[in-house]
């Protein structure tokens, strides 16, 4: 499995939801791929932060409103068959926004490295941004070109 | 309304543009247009691209560009790079790493002269260009330009550019097994009539530390020797049709190095050289095809070339250093980083010297043991 395939399975791996063979494949890959191992650590940290969040109590009359909303949705279902897809997309966006918020508000950067401790990596990264940053064929160089170097 | 404006824009650009070229433009013309830094339209899109570090991980990036050359990129995935932003307002280029709480502020690369013409000339030397089968990407009709390398070590590349705007939408290469590898792809794209000016203003969270840098200065070998204390290694002939584009000294007190930019027209690379003080632990872990120590000079190549081609490029630098007498042969055989272990041609070509050097090495080891 390549890094992309592994990345798609990291969340399930962290939750122990993969088959035995898949668990083994992911574990083996993580032991030799620093980038994926770092991604895995972030996934674990994120899961731990989310699970540590307190569960807000539901607002008053939630149950009634929920049942009424379901009844309304049922009534509209035949007129707007695409509606559930839109709702799902909306949920996805909300979840992504929440994830971003958690990362942005996180007091300590997860696995963040002090740039002062990695001058060469940072300098090369910066120089690459300068040298290929204007080449439309090079895409965007905003992300690390050298993170594979740093421990 | 916006469609009408795009149409006007395309027609307005037709002097050099596509309306005329659809019938007469060569693959080189189309490719050259897509290499230009300034687009004829504003661009808003979501792209995916393979990680520059060669990890095989795909990044998802939101891209905004305007026709004045300003740009704003935001990384959406993977998680560890999410929120990384880059804004270029034409004067300064700012990159913001929220996890590190750092902004890198440097001169905008758009101030430097555009090298598209020079690179296209080199491309035509190194590749045969032809039109491929056009397909639709993100709902846009494209033109496909297939670049087949003359040097068999390089890979065939396919560029898909928007048929109406010449904006690059997809870049593919065919690997050694003729399998298609997508380096960059467009998932969504639109060409808005206007982009708000504040899109090119960076809005970081809190008060990140800003590190300011000046642009690297163009230089020559003599100046490098004077400033950095060593003669840079510059091969007279580079493999795979590559040529040196420019030589620059990086402007930082923390790490002084010379950056030699090389390209074959389509693929870029930078070979960094610096005098090692022996504490470059952070580069020690990098794969051995990308970094090595020759004498007291470290060399590192950063490029989207694959490992064997990166090694071939480094070989050219070592060979040149040996030929020019810049590198002592013994240093490629001795510890701690014996270059010869990787480059069998060194052992073959310098067979006689090998035994001498080995003898010296054994002697040195013996001496060390005794002391």
C-alpha cells in the first residue's frame, strides 16, 4: 500500500476498525514511513482532543423539534429527492470547520517544530518557495518540501 | 454576467491567444502559454498535487490567482499541513504555518524575469512535443500536450491545459512501467470576473513570529568562493539534457549556501552546496539519493525527479568535482560518507587509485587505533 492508501485508513486504524491483515499492513508502513507516522500521531491527537470535549446538554424541546423536522423532511422527500445529499454535504462541511477550529485554537502546535531548531530544512523550504513559487506548472509550493528531513 | 466577461477576456487575449491558435498553434505554443506566470483570467480552484517531498501523499489546495499575478493558496489536506497559507501580492510573498506560528516574509518571486521562453527552448531540445487526446477536466475542455523525452532516463509528461484560457489543469507522467502518475490535478475551477483585493492579504491567527528574508542574489563561482569559502561544483555537462539556469547565494546568516538551479525545461531542481561544519544532523536522515558529503562540502538536490535521476544528477556533480580537482579522490572513498559506495563508476574509473586510497585508509585506521 502506498502513502495515500495508508492515509485513508489511519482514522480506522486508530479506532481499531481494520481487518487483521490491514492493521498489520498499516503498522508495518508506519514503522518505516516518517511522514505517515507523523500524520498518524496527529490523527490520534485530534481524536483525543475531540473526545476530551465536554458534551453540551441539549436545548429545551430538542426532541419535539427533531421529530417535527423529520416529519417535515418526510413530507418534502418526494418533491426534493436530492435533499438528503445536500444535508449530508452540509454535515461534512460543518465537521470540517470544527476540525479546523480545533487545530487553530489548539494551545500547543501538535508535533510543531521550532523553526530555529531546523534551520536547514526551513531555509530550503523557503528557498524552494522562492524558486518554484511563480511557476504555474509547479502547482503550489506552500507546503513543506523538506519535512521528510526533519525528525 | 461573469461568463460574458470571461468571453470578452478570452477574445481580448486573442491577439496572442487561443481563438487564433486553435487552428495554427503548435504544441509548443500552447505549452508556452501555460508556462506564463500571468494568466489572462482570474482563477479560483481546488487542486490536488503530489507532495513535493516525494512521500507519495497527495495534498489538496485551494488556489486563487488574479490576472495581475497575485496569488493565494490554502492547504486543505493532509491534516498536518492544513491551514498552511501562502499569499503573494506581487511585492512580497508570505507563507504562514499556523502550527509553527511563523510567517516567512520574502520578496515576491514575480519580481524576477519570467524564464518561460528560455525553458521552452530547452524543452524543445529535450522533448518531442505533440498533441495528445483531449479530455474534460473539472468540466472544462482541455488540450493535451504530450512531451516525450529524448533521453530515455526521463519520463513522458502530459500537460492538460484549459482549451479556452491555457490555464494548466492536470500534469501526468508515465513511469517506467508506463503507468500514469498524476502529479497535479484540478478538482474544481472557475474564472471569476473579479477577485476582492483583500484575498491577497494574509490574516493570521494571533501574532505569529515573522521571519523576513531578502531574495537570493545571483552570483558566479568566484564570488561564491570569496563569500562561502569554497569553489562551487558546476558540471560542464549535465545528464538528461539538464542545464544550469542560475546560481544564487541564499541570503541568510543562519545557513549560507549556494543554490544551483537546474532544469531540462519541464523539470526543475536545485542543488544546494554548503560547507559542512559537521552538525547537519537534520539532513543526515534524508534519503541517500538526495544528499551527500564530498570533502567538507555538503550537496543536496531538491527536485521532483525520482531517486535514480536525482542520484544521476548528483553523480554529475561528483564527477565534475573530481575532474576539476575540486575534490580529493580519497574523500570519496573514506569515511564517514563514502561516496564510492553509491557510485560504482568511480571505482571502475579510478581502479588504480582505489588500491592506493584503500591502503591509505587502512593505514589511517591503524594509526587511529594505536593512538
